[in-house]
């Protein structure tokens, strides 16, 4: 009986651990995408400024 209890606890721990890992990865991916968009928009605005100055 104790073995089943411990196995269930351990399985739930592994599931929580995996869910936290996926959530952390999603957050990181979202931040990376936002950063890329910001960099691209800054580069676009610099190109426009350079073209306007010519």
C-alpha cells in the first residue's frame, strides 16, 4: 500500500516538474519573439531614417 502511495506521489511530482519546464520554455519563447520583433522594428526605423536623410 505504501508503495502505491509513493509511486503516485513520485509520478505527480514528475508531471508537475515537466509542466513547469514546459511553462518556462513557453515564457522564454514568448520573450524571445518579442525581442526579435523589437529588434526588427528598430532596424526598419533606422533604414527609413537613413533613406530619408539621403
